[in-house]
């Protein structure tokens, strides 16, 4: 393959992580950045081509092979995804689990109509953990695989949930930490938790900076009742100053595991676990998105079109190594 030209759509934490990741992959190069605030991005990235999000002609002129969509799942991707899939191959990290089937359908329709490839909902969950859940269930038939996030005392910072908080009018800035319930982890390992619901596995902790004059009680109610994000969970809302937020929420660490337990043919116990620990959640997501961009390039060369997930793509398509090297060094 020739060098893959990558367009970064949205320069937030994930977008910046994608730029760093591209620097570590010599089979790719940056084609440019798409932003709703191009002047801000031009100051941050002098010399990089920057176009406005609604400049379709400008986007096409950058001659990119694939666009990595770095917007939020609550408001950005449901609109941006199909729009970009109609003009360019895409990769995104849409993470609203309950809405993935309908988002897949919308992206599949747009990408097939344009003859493009769109890989959706990839990161470490959904994405890598989705694959691990499928594999665990296949290797231990009947086993129910559960994902746990935020294993340490401080929990793990969720970018999607933090973004959802910041969409609420009156919220100036916010971070959301997920905490796994230790008793639930042990129950899953012991094969006793097949009927657990989402709210049984995790709690959520929010740190919120309010705009001047914002109604704290109203915003807390909006947070706790937000469907798909906070409503099913025990959620604690802490209102803090900007200084307190910076002090308490420095960095973007996250971690998690997928666990499945069951029995094999003769009734012998079996447990499958997959763990990951990330010093930077946005950089982790960015690295996974970039690997999927490589897969998009390969699928496009095959003349494929439509929407795909990590479950549909051979693992070798993510790797920069040749098939010979994969067989020799990784098998």
C-alpha cells in the first residue's frame, strides 16, 4: 500500500492523540484537519492544512484516503458520521452501546450509496472489548462476558461520558469517572452473575464546573436522568471549581477488563480474562482508530463498501507487518 493519507476531523483530546499516533506509523501521513474552529487549529498547528467542517469542496481537495472522526457520540457522530461517509472512507469511536445497531444501519446506508468504507464504534470499548466478548463466548459456549472499567481507587476517566456532561447547558467543564464494583467482578469470575444489569457492575462519579448563574439542582437532575449514560447507574455529582477540577482530574488514565466464566465439555471450570491499562485514554482510543484506518485502506483497495466493525475485519488488516512477518513473529 502507498502511504495512507489521513484526515483528522475534530481536534480535541482524541484528535491530538491521532496526530501523535500518525507520527509513530510510517505508512501513514496527515492530510489535514477538519474543524468547526479552523482559526484556533491553525494557531495550534501552523503549516497544517485546516478546513471548516462544512467546506465539502475543501475537504475533497485534501485528497485524503480516510477520515478519522474524533467527535463525541452524543451529538457529533450521529450527524457527522453519515455526512462524511457520503464523501470519504471513515473510522469513528461511536460509543453509545444501545444505539450501535441504528448507527451501524445509518452508516451502512450512507457508505454503500457512496461506495465508501466506514468502520464504526471502535476504540477499546466498544471495539477491542467487543471482540473479546465475542471470542470468550465462542470459546466457552454459553458464557456471558462482562466488561469492567475503572479498576483502581480513583476509577477511570470516560471521555464519552465526560463529553455528554459538557453538552448540558450551564456546564462549563466536566469529567466523569467510572468505578467497577469489586463484588460484581468476583461474582462474574465465579460464574454467578449472568443476570447482572449495567447498573450492578459500575458506579459513576462526576466532577462538574458550572457556568455563572447555572442551577446546580437542575443540572444534577439532568445528569442522573440522562438515558444511556447515567440513568441506569448509581451516580454521584460533585460541583467543583475549575482549579479543583484541574487538580483532581489531571491526566486521562483508564483501565478495564473483560471476564467470562463457564465450563468446558466435561464440566471443567473455565475463565477467560482480558485486561488493559492506559496512561492516556484518548491516546489509547487514537491508536486503535489509526490501526483501523489502515484496515479501512485495505478494505477499500478490495473494492468493499458499507459499514464494518472490529468483528468483521481480519486482525492482519490492522497491522503494519507483512503476512510473512505475522506468521513468523506473532503466531
